[in-house]
C-alpha cells in the first residue's frame, strides 16, 4: 500500500513558507512523500467547489517553492500541484487523499490584523485528515509553559469522554519527535450548580476531590496509549477552569498542541468547530493540529 502524502498548501506568502518547512519535516518523520499545492483563485463566474487542474509548470508561486527547496539532500519525494478554485473549498477536499494537511494561519488575502484566515479555519473544520495550522511568529500568550527541557507535545483530554483519534495522533506525534506528552485535563471550577427558587443549597464541593477524580478518569483513558507507546513520557495536568487557556499556555515552547474537532450531533449533522478548538487556533503560540473524529465517533 502506498503511503499517503503530507499536503502543504502554499500561496506565496511568508506564512505559507513557514508552513511548508513544517510540512517538509513532517514528511521526513513519516517517511512520506510531500505534495505542495497552490490553489489559484477561480474566475468570478466559476463554481467555488469545482476543482480545475492548472499547469504546475506555469505557476510563479510553485516556482518560488521549487527554488526554496532546491538542493536539499534530505528532501522527501515532492510533487507540485496547481489547481484553480476557492482555497477554502478546494483544500479540505484534497485532504481526503492525504495523511496530513499543513498550512499557515494567514494567507495573502483578507485583513492582516486577523488572527486566523478563512482558509485555515475552513480546512481545520472540514478536512477529512488532521490539519496543522502554523501561526505567525511573535504571538504572545498569557500564563506559563509547563516546565521541563526537551521537545514537548500538548494535547487536550476530555475527562468525561476523550477523543480517541486525538489521543492516538498526539501519542504518535510525540513518539516521532522523541518528545514528552503533556495531557491537559481541564475540569470546571469554581463549581456553579443550578438552583431553582426554594431549592436547598448543594453540599460544599472540595476542589481536591474533583481534581483527584479527574486525574483517575484521565489516567484510565491514557493507559492503553501508554501501553502502545511505552517510549513516550506522559505528564498528566489536571487543570481547573478554562480548558482553552490552559492549552494556549501549554503551547508556549511546545513543538505542537493537539486538539480534537467537534463531533457531529444528531440535530446538527454538519461539521463544526468546538469553541475550545477555535480559541486554541486563534491564540496558540505553537503549531496546532486539529484532528477529526474517527469514523466510529462521528
């Protein structure tokens, strides 16, 4: 069986060249081919969801990428593809034939002040493969990075029902990078129970008890992945309050932060981006991998 490629989306911007470098490294680590794609804006009268093949030999953006990658001794097998259409519609569809889609947080269009471009958002929300969004340098985040030297991969873990595809991706990525994995398991605090008029106040909840219960649940969910990847050191971080804030803090000095995409719901069958994932994409300092749920979880 042939190895699916790592797909790098380029548009000639510095952001896309930074994402390209990340994709080259990811392809090497996976012993996978690299497919570099430039989506040219379709004509105003064309349908945005129709993909038209363009000549990759007559594309200044791809020419710049070829020159950028020329002469590297460890360059993975690389294919250059030019297509026409709307990038936000075309790139998610191309993800069906890739094991990973990598792109920058911002492209050439739109408002420079935006934290995340529409193409990056659409790809992270709609692609069938995991999507890595590489942010611009210079982002600042509040909080302190979890300590410790060496490579580090962070992952969000829902203690009330973890995303198996997300955990599997995070462990595999940490193994490829000889990195330790930090699992952030957030729990709501302070507790805010709902009360109707006349209800008796609930008993006082001890935060230490909730944190211990979160740790026990999370440890149980992590156990099978630890068995499959005994070479990956795992640090579990039960964290009170805002999950997105803790994951953004975990992105400081991290190689990658991994989050799951929102699962489809019965009354909302369209693909969705969860609020935590959205916030991490907007504010994380490190690259962010958004992992779609496995077919059994959809």
